[in-house]
């Protein structure tokens, strides 16, 4: 499927991946925005513990190593039509 369609699936709570990512266990998931207190490091190093932080919605990626990190698409990813749902 195209990224436009895959993005809708992602926003609906499904995980998506490019076909060549699957064998490596790589996939994307949507992280909705939230608000929380800055009462733990590293935020507590920069803000008073009572400060409320607004965390913006974003897309995270499970990487090959199993770590999770914010994802930024390449043009190739945006134009690809090999996106699949990996988890519902």
C-alpha cells in the first residue's frame, strides 16, 4: 500500500513497515501527544518539577537492534508503495 494509506492505518493504532524491513523486525507505530510533569530526568534538569510538558504526537520506529527511536521519513519512504501492516 502507499504511505498515504499506511499513515491512516498508523493513526488508527496499527504498526506498519516497508516490505524489506520485516525480516529485521523493524516497524513504525504512532505515539499520540500527551502532557506530563517534568519531575524526572532529563526534563527535571531543565524545568521545575511542577512544570507540565506538552509532548507532541510523532511516529516511532522499532529498530533492528530492538531499540525505539523517533522516525523521520526519507523521500523514498514517502513515495514507496510496499507498505504493509505488521501488527494490529
